[in-house]
């Protein structure tokens, strides 16, 4: 059984016991979260697809940890103009573990 959920402007195909990195959501490690924006659910009785969302379907998960990805360096440079800018960015994320898919 799997489901396709939408969170943080992205879509994820998830199964029970999956761990995935998503855009940061509020909460601490150990907190329960619920994703109600379910686009599709596949189970024993076939594939159910929403238009655009499935009514009553939800996916329950548990927050494993909050963190930030590796630093990305952004460099701006213009030749012969003495213009150089350096900037860094670390995108925050939330690691979640899928506990239950409710069709």
C-alpha cells in the first residue's frame, strides 16, 4: 500500500515505515503529524485518485528530527568591475517517519 501526499509544495510517494526529508514543519522530535492533502492511495482494492484531493484520506507520521541540509555557496561575480559577492544558505528540513495510511 502506498499514498501520494503533498506538503511544502512538493509531492511524495510514501509507504508505511518510510522515512523522508520534507520542507520544515512546526514540531519537535516525537510529535505526531497528519497529512490531509492526499492525492492518491493504492491498496488491495486498487488505486483511488482524487480530483485533486481524496476526501477523508490522510497519512499519519511522526517527526524523527529537525535539521538543516549542507551549506550551499552562492557566488556572484562580474569580470573587470571589482564586484564579488559570496553568500551561503542552509535549507531547513524535517525528517518524518510514516506510521499509518488511512484511505
